[in-house]
């Protein structure tokens, strides 16, 4: 028996440039109690399918062709009123961000009761009773008193549970979950995924699980549909599709997913150079950039060490004379990065990873502690003069390639800035030539130099950011989640590029990430942080194979991955 | 600065907004007329030899007793209304523009500093702004005019009436710019491109001017248009109250004040013509400001 059947669904978005087909000829079906994963990279049409099913396509999109049936109901034939009644009653939705999908001015109780009363003739008291039961069922302890709290009084994971309770409170047959765990840390993510699995098994609810994370799909989905550019590439049982992909695209996609259980020397990425640094035949501009970085610059690797670094942020003002206790972002962190090696720094959000990067770059000043770079003391924040050598030697690649480049400057200007600022190249023409050469080295076309950042994709922007960092001739590179905003195939390319550049120029790298699998691919050593403290540090293989700290073990255990035995021999 | 696609997008939206098109047309006609006043006006209201008392109090041309030479009539001195208005608009626009530009420089500069450095710089600038906001604009203008009257010799004060008036208006408008700039800077400051520039050790003034400023121009441009309208209105108010420009160098506000005297005596056009003109100018500029806001705020599209 099928619960939801989608046949030949085509969704179009008319615009003044003509009609854009977002989804084309997609068919899938979901049975009761089945979790159907929908994977694909950004722009693949995953969310659009979800929105079409629930009837909330963003204006001006419309369903051009195809049949959508929920049980015996034809979803396309419904009147707006009937569709409105059906939404929330028979189909519910879980959104990505629990911060914004709850009304901050209403208590959880009011939101749950409101939803229930909107769909069934139920008294306030009965609705409240049901709400408490529901919250308890999905794992909120002490629900009787917690129910009258406001959303901000719950943690992120708890809030997502409340969102799920909200989706559940009308006993829907089908729930569309759009990236339900993307905003959550691994530990919470694994609990939420377990909850979704349990609801499917015990209540027989069908789930359409939209995600970009292959690990999540592998962990909970029964069946999976792989999308690309609005078309179905492959569909079938999860184990079959992920373990023995039949379609080329699925195979490429699976090759791009970093495995957590072993280190790949390079990702297999189709296309020139596999997304890595351009090979330096002598006639290529890339060769010039490479010569400039190696022959003319310093090549001795430098190490970095932190000794008992503590950072406190002043607490919020309570009254005229009183403040809350300061927030300790880093608590006596000591670590060292060997010259020419890659140190992976992992931890959940709020663990102090980014603060550590800011201390090293001199944006945040520590309350106490010492730093040294290449054996010389490294002054902190305000004590580090504007012209200090470390300002050039330490460069950083940021997480969000959409905000790390000045949108009002063209690429030539962005890249020329470090050359000019550090006095590396006084001649404007030569600055431009070097910038162009660097673009070639990181694998961008020559005409990129006259364009503006918004004309590039996320991966290309990240390459520009890498080129900008390299043009300072750094010796120490901090990468703060450089791939977490990118699609997995783009991530594979950027990781290849970083690997190439690191080994070519003997860079010392601090690689910050919440994604253990990515860190494993790159790092020689790994340091694990939790709420401002260093939990464990050691060689990568040791941390991944024989973790000593419980926290590290939990992180490894809870990270969703595809079981190794699925992979066909 | 706006790249090609943005510009095309803007033009496209423009053609879909008739209000914006009419407003733009009206603004161009008024500003163009004011700029070209010495060449297109029939007489020069500052030059006694170009008009005569005999032509005084003539109604608009289409009314009985009207003279086709004076299309919108004349005032009691025999000055052609159209000429007076064109010359008046010239003064009003000059004062409005200058006041707006001074307010922009002052406000954006202080707002950048306050937003970027925070701490006591922020506290000082914003408290001063709060005090400024508590004073009505007219009071500020009266205050400055009064001080200027007291400090400067009478002859010099008469000569400096336009700069003094401009300064008074600018001082009552800068707070808007400072607040907007500060709020935008505080958002931009935490973006990674600014962090990157700070991390590289760029000078704070460079970070503010080269990196942050171009990225907050959108909202500032909107305020500039809206405040241009406010400045023109404020000048008219002050002149109407007699604190602004004297009757021998009339701005739009002065013309309206003169017209007030004839409101009940039948020569209504002396009041209503310049008033309608002022309203048309201010409404057009405000509509353009709204349009700009929509243009820079993709969420409102």
C-alpha cells in the first residue's frame, strides 16, 4: 500500500527570463512507516518536491504536470480550502531551523493547542493533555511543567523536538522533514534521527526526509532518491543505492563523501586536476604563482604553540553595578602545531574552536596565556602592532564564502589587496599579473579577475578566498570550517586543492571543523575541544582508532555514516 | 558601482512603477527649471529693474484680468510668480542639498566611528545624538541663528544667512544618518570580509572607508533622498516663520509666507502656487526615496 505517490511531477517557475523547470518528471512513492530520503546538492529540487507535495510552492512556482496522491486523495485536485485543511492534518512539515520555526512570543503549550484545535474539535483541556503526552513521548522530560515555557527556554535539540511534536500533534500520515538535523550538533542530531525512526516504526508515519547529508540518509532512510538538476538519477533501497550505486552521478557523489574510517590521499573528482591545484607546466600562469610562492618567498615551515590560553567574554549587565559572570570561551588551552603539519581541531558548536582561531589571528585578546609562532613569541590582539610580521604570516580562510569577500570589490582588487598591504609588490601591473597567476593556480579561469564575487558559485568563491590568503605568502593557514557551506562534490574539490597547496608550499595548517570525516582526510594530528577545554589531542589515526576521552568516543559513535560493509567489494 | 545586472534590474523595476516614473519626471522638470532659472525665467525677482509695480497682483492668465505674459499671475510687487518660484526653488534646493550633504558627512562619519569602535566612542556619539533628537529641528535652527546673530556683526550675519540656515538644518538632520550608519556598521563588522581585513592588520580608517562604507551605501542613499525632502521642508518652515531668508531673496518658504498675507484678500494664487510647487517637489522626492528603498531591499520586491 502506498501512502504518498508522486508520478511524473514537473514544477516550473515562470520568470521574466522564461520558464525555469525546477523539477522534471520525478516519481516516487512512500509507504506507511517508510522513511524516504531525498538527496542531492543545492539546486537539485529537493525542497521544491517537498513544497509541491504539501502545496506550499513559493510564488510564482506551479505544478505543471504529474499526479500527486496521498492515499486516495488527489492532491492536485483539492480546492485551496480543502488543501489548507489537509495541511497539518494529514501532512505535516518539519523545518530546518528550530530557532525560526517556532513563534517566539507563544508558549509551547499555546502553539500545540492552537494547532490541535485548528484541525479537530477538541477542548482546551483535552488538547493540553494530549500535548503533554506527546512531549513526553518524544523525549521531553517533565513535560507537564516544561510545556508552559517559551521556545527560547529550550535548547536547540529540545526545540527541534517541540517542532516535531507540533508536526505530530494532529496525527498526520505523512511528515515532510526538510533538513531536520542540519542545524544541530551530532549528539542531538543522532537523538532526533532516532526519534524520527521510532515514529515511523511505531506510529506508521511516512517520512519524506530531505537532506544533503549522505550519512543521515544511510542511518535512517529505508529508500532513497538521488536528484540532480530536478531529475531523478537513481532510486531504490538505501543500502542498494549508496552501497552499489548504479548511476554515474551517484557513484561520483559517493566518491566525494569523505569516509570517517580511513584517509583518502585524494578524492576522485571528475574533471581537470580533480579540483586540485593546477599542474605547473611552464607555460601556465600557475607556474609563475608557484615560483613566486616557493623560489622567492620563505619556505621554512613554522610551528605554532599555545600555552594556557584563556579567553573570557564579559557577561551581560545585570544592573548598574553588577554583571553576569564572564563567559569562559577558552579555558587554559595548550596545544602546538608542528611545522609543516595539519592540525585538525574538532568540537561541537560553542566549543571555542572559532574563538581559538580569532585569538591566533589577533582579533580577540586572551585574558591570559602565551603564544609563539616559529619559536618567537606572538603578541596577542592589541599588543600585536599593525605591521607585525605575523599579520602576514598567519592567514585565514573563512567558513562562509558568501560573506568573506567584499561584494563591492572586483576579484582583481580583492586579490591585489594583500600584495599591496604587505608591500610584497609595489607595481600595480605586476600585482594584477600575480593575482591572475594565483587564480590559475587555484583552478579559476583567467577572466575571473574582472568579475565580482556574486558572479561565482560557493566553491569558486572559496577558491578566491584561498588565492587571497596565498597572496600574502603565509606560512600558517587557519581554515575555519572552509567546506561546511559547500556541496559535497565541491567540498571534495576544495579539500583536494587545500591538500595540494599544503604539501606544495610546506604550509602549517590549523583546520577547524565540526565534521570528523573531513578532518580525518586532512589532518596529521587532531585536537578535540568541548566547551572551551581541550579534551584530547594526538595523531589522527590514534584519535580515530583508539580515542581515550569519552567525549571523543561519543562524537565518533554518533556521527552518522554509511556502514562500511555496504560498500561492495 | 552598481554592476550591470543590478542596473538593468533597477531600470526594469522602474518601468513597472508608474508612480516612480511620474515622480522622477516631476523632479527632473523642477530641478531642471531651478537650475536654468536665470535663462528661462521671464524676470529676476532679485533685480528690481526687471519687474514693475504696475504689474502687481495680476491673477493667473486664464482668469479675468489675467495677462498671458504672467502665466501664473504676479505678487504685490509685480514679480512674475513663475520666475519667483524658479528662483526660490533654486535657493531651496541649494540649501536643502548642502544641508543634506553636510548632515551625511557628519552623520555617516560619526556613525561609522561609533559602530566600528563601540565602547565609549559609541556611547558619546549616540548620547549626543539622543540629545539632538530631543531638540525640535526648529529649536536647533533658532538656536544657531540666534548664536550667529549674537556673535557675528549684523552686516556679516545678513551676508551669511544662507550658510547659517544650511548649517542649522544640517545639524538637525545628521542623527538619522549616524543611527543608520551605526546600525549597518554593526552588522557588517561581524561579516567575514571585514574580519579578514581586520585580521590582515589594515588600518581602521581603511577598513571603514574601503570595506564597510561601500557595503552600507544602499540604506544611506535612501535616507539621503528622504532627508533631502525633509531639508527642503525645514528650510521652507524656517523661512515661513521668518527665521530663514528675507523677502528680498525669497526661497519657496519665503514666498509662501508672503502669500499668507493675501490668503483672505482674494489673491489666493500668491499663496497656493508656491505651496503646490513645494508639495509637488517634496512628494516626488519622497516617492523616489521609497522606490530606492525597494530597489536596495530585495526582500520588499
